């Protein structure tokens, strides 16, 4: 098994066609919108955890774990339950999401 450390960094930016940007910083208040999930939800055996960490003024999600391809698995991740539907009702036509990420692999 390969030991992985992923660091998902801090600022999620949603851009609209009107050149406006809506910043959703990754911080203590917004960390509640993110949850950890692994391949165990589909029978895999990967193991890990995610937690909020800080480097200076930058907050980020740190993923630690052992990823295994046994039982057709092979991932650990975080996912957001944040709904962009309310933001879309603000008469913005979104063209993308920018996520800053860094890692060791």
C-alpha cells in the first residue's frame, strides 16, 4: 500500500460571465461543508482521515491515509455538500470553479 498525503488548499473561487468572482474561503466556518469519504463506501479497503489544518494564515484540508486497490478500490477524498443553486439564483451565469490544490503524489 502506498502512503499518501494530500493537501487541498484554501480558496474556492467561482467565476461568473460578468467577470465577478465569489470567494468561498476554506476556513473554520466553511470546513463544515466538506466531508471525508473513501472507497469503503463501495467495498474497498483504503483507510484515512481528513482534518482542517493551517499554515500561517492559510487554512486547508489535509488528507492522510493508506490507499489500496484491493476489492476494486483506490481512493480517499473530501467532497463538498455546498449547493451552488442559491448562488445561481443571484442572476449569475457561472463559467467555472477554481480550486487550489497541492500534494505529494
